[in-house]
């Protein structure tokens, strides 16, 4: 085995979170080794957010064209998957090639190593036959992979995960979707709008089970209107594949489809990271971190791996905290870099620390000593990009009640708002507000509708900054916007 090479920081996994941390630390002048075994950028740009939203954009254009018939004459629509597949290949993923991303990182001064990184004691990482010893710390950003349930027969079939669904060049005639969460519903609606016969099978008693029941009902109605068959409360017991067709046996029923997409959640693979060598239990579902993303001495984690929410915006938010904290830690480390390195590196570090700290505390996070922000997930926004979109922030009504909040609920239907009525076809949606009556603030909200994810931003500010409800009621809401329904929901709080 090679002698360990001394560097400042090692980042294992260059997905959204790891790439952000590694790039910013390299820009700050540290010697940073970034290790990625697959594609720099991770799931989001190649098999997640970006290509799926390109698919949704295309599918929504088809749906909007169909609405012409009710509003503006007649339109003939001939769906064609080829331009969608081409755009994903050419514009989103460079045919699943990360040269641009690797160059972006090395252009910032980072050193890139392709391979699987594994801890081997405090601050030491193996990758292939190389060993790196990190002077200041190791950051783990290894994300998650699809969690495939142990259903009898499933592992022996050529089922799809999100990877095959995103890479598909020619659509199947029919598709079974196992899992009615956000990813399952988004992809189900896209494929249905391109003419695929889609069946969603969900074990919980409703789709989007983590969101408000009203959101589940709205999304299910919308997908059914697009021709999607939805079966809830149905647990798949066995899966078979005869070479052409998948069969899912569930609670006495049988569902068949040309392809089977499994989107039943994600799993962190902690056992691959050598965590036992630093005294951390690798048998957990996620890697617990404190509010500065520390796992244990000298190790930070960022992104999906931490289990704080599987969203790109969480990974980016946490990355800002890791960068600030690591630079702060470096500044305080006794016997840090030598005098020549200290001046520039610490100078750069201080700049980044105060810049990040300032930005975060202006946004409401509590700044810890040394102006390093700490994580605050109270106002975590999430959007399911179905049509209508379902945006949500903070607590659902049930979560708030379970936490003993003195709950008030305000609900407004979008279809009866001025803008909803004008919009007509495609206007389904609602605003639901969850208030803490004792504190006089909102602790959660759902904004569903044609621009549900965008309207959500006002509600995120309200929850994040704990804006008094009395002030929200005395704001001016532009007429006739979708977000004006927030005012109706505030009036309905009881
Ligand atoms: C279909 C789909 C749609 C999505 N849509 C959205 C959306 O609209 N909005 C949103 O916010 N989020 C969305 N997400 C979630 C988003 O993609 C993730 O939250 C985000 O990618 C998490 O980033 P990450 O850095 O934690 O991990 P990842 O992106 O998973 O990256 C981790 C990286 O680590 C690498 N790695 C793992 N182990 C090792 C190792 N030992 N050594 C070296 N490298 C390693 C992996 O190869 C990977 O590249 C979507 C996800 C999917 C699947």
C-alpha cells in the first residue's frame, strides 16, 4: 500500500453536496481531493431533478395543448418521446459524461480521483491503491441509492429504477410503478401523458403519504384524469417476469405491465464507507450529524446521506454549513498550515466563513460562535412536480397535532379564487395553512396548484421567519394571482 499523502481535506462522493463543498474549499485555497466513483454531480443532474423536470416540462406542454380545446379553439397533439430523450442526452447529461463537471472542479484548484473512497482510521481515506491523510477533515457526501424492497422474485427481474426510467429512448406500451411517492407520481404522470398505460401500486393507504391528505387526493385525481390507474393500500407480495411482461401479485390481485419501475425510497449504504474504523456504527439507516454536520471528530457529512431530507436544496444548504464550519475549524486548529500557507489560506478561510455565516444568519439560522451557521430545518420546503404541483413547508396538520401544537387550520380552494376561476381548465389546487395559535405564527403550509411550487415561496418565508399572522393578514396580495389565495386561507384560520 502506498504511503499516505498529506492534503487539507478529502471529500468522498461528489454529488450535489460533495461537489459544492469540495469546489468551495478548493476555491478558498485548500488542497482538496475529491473522490467520485461514478459521475461528478451525482444523481440530480444525471438521473434526478434535472432530467425528470425536462420530462415534466415536455409532458406539461402536451397537457396544456389539450386545454386549448376548452379555451381557445382546437389543437391536435401528437406526442413524441424522441425530442425529450434527445434533450436529456444532449443538454442535461452530455450522454451521461461528467467531463464538464470534472473540469469545473479541477478548474477551481481541486484534485479529482475517480474511484470508491473508504475511511481507514481518523482522517485517512483509501481509494484504489492511493491513501490520503486529511490535515483538517474528511467530508462524506455519498448520497443514497434506490431502496428495493425484498419482494419475492423481484431481484431476479429486469426492473427499472429511476436510472432506466430517465435513460429510456423508446417508451413501453405499459408501465407498472411500485411506489406512489413524489418520484413515482412525477414519472407516472409524464409517461401517461406520452401515451403509456401506467398503473401505480402503493402500499400506504394514499399516495404522497408524507403530505397532507388533501394533497394526496388532489394528486391522485389529477393522475387518474391523465389515465393513470392508482391502487393504494396494496402490498406487492411477488413479482414475476416472463421475458415480455411483468406481473405483480398483490393481495389477491394481479397487475401486468411491459416494464416495472421501482421507486419505493432510497437507502444510504453506510457499510461501504469504513465507518467502523472511526468508531461510527455503520448499521444505521442514515448517518446522523449534529447541526454543523459533524459525524465524529474530523468527519463531516452532507446531503441525502444525513437523512435530513432527500433534496438538492438540503444538500446545498448543508454544504454551506460544512464549508463554514470546516474553515472555522481549520482556523482554530493548533499547528495548522505553515506560516507561508497560513496567511493566504486562513485569510481566504475567514472570508468564506464570514460570507457564509452572514448569508445564513441573514436568512434566519442561528449563528454559532465564530459566525458559523447551524442547520435549522423548520422551514424545509419540498415540491412534488406533478401537474398540479404540490408544494409544502414545515409541519403537516397531523405532525403539528402530534407535537402538541395548539393547531389552527386555514383552507382555501384555488378553483374558487379569482385567478383559479379565470384560469378555468387545469385550475385544481388549494392553500392549507397550519398555525400555532399560541405563538400566532404559521408552522406549516401546503400550496397546491398550477404554480404550487412557486406560490410556496411566500409561505416558506412566513414559516422560516415566524412572521406574525397578524402581519400576514395585513399584507397586500396582488390581484388576481394564485398566491392571493393565501389571504383567503389566512381569513379561514380556525
Ligand atoms: C428521479 C429523481 C428526481 C428528483 N427530483 C428532485 C427535485 O426536483 N428537487 C430536489 O431537490 N431533489 C430531487 N431529487 C433528489 C436529489 O437528486 C438528491 O437529493 C441529491 O442528488 C442529493 O445529493 P447528494 O450529494 O446527497 O447525493 P448524490 O447525488 O446521490 O451523490 C452522491 C455521489 O456519491 C458517489 N459515491 C457514493 N459512494 C461513494 C464512494 N464510496 N466513493 C466515491 N463516490 C461515492 C455516488 O456515485 C454519487 O455520485 C430527485 C431524485 C430523483 C431520484
